[in-house]
C-alpha cells in the first residue's frame, strides 16, 4: 500500500482514538459480553448479540486506524520550506473573484477532510488547483456549482 499524507494534528487525533478504543471501549465491551453470557441462553440474548456487534465494530476500527497510521507519512507544515507556495498542510485564504467572499481552507489528507471545519482533501478539485501556487495567483476551479476563479490572498504554515 502506498504512503498517504497526514498532518501532525490528524495523526494525533487518530492515535488518541486508537488509545481510547484499546484502553476504554474494548475492555467495556468485553465486560458487557461477559455479563450478557452470565444471563444464560445466548440464542435469545439481545444484550449479548448487541455487545458482540459492538465488539466487531471496535476491532474493525482498531485495524483500520492501525493500517492508516502504518501507511501514513506525517507532514509537519511548520518545518517545510515551501518558498511561499501552497503545499500539503498549508492554510490558504482565497477570495472568490466574482463575489469577493473570502474563505480559509487547510489542505489535509483524505481522512482528515471536514468541510464544516474548512479542511479540504488534498485530492479535492480546489486543493489540486491551489497546490504549487503563490500568493496573489488566481486559479480557475471546476466545482459542482460551476467554474470559480479564486485569488490566493494569504498562505499560512501553521
């Protein structure tokens, strides 16, 4: 499997979730399964089946996170010499040429993307158009809403 870029913050969040799953959620579900077994007949025991289903989800999520972390290339944008260009992990303020509205985006890995927090995936059309550009450059981006021209107002490496 190829290496996948991830920010320092994204890797930290995954590591925290993994720790919680292993040290809190997994033991809680194991206890719930043991308690449900103590109630007798497992065929008609809804608590047992629910606990087993939850255990399956937790184990699957643990494997998923471990795989992501093992294939991750953690990129700390604060240590990169980007020469004023937009790179992975950069925070970019863009202005829509048509409306003048400014929006701030951080370019992150696919697993970290969250448009509500203005974190866009490196594979998104906007991020692909911005990568490698400099402040005051104008990029044309084909979005689901049509062609947009965005001017790069500011690039931050935070």
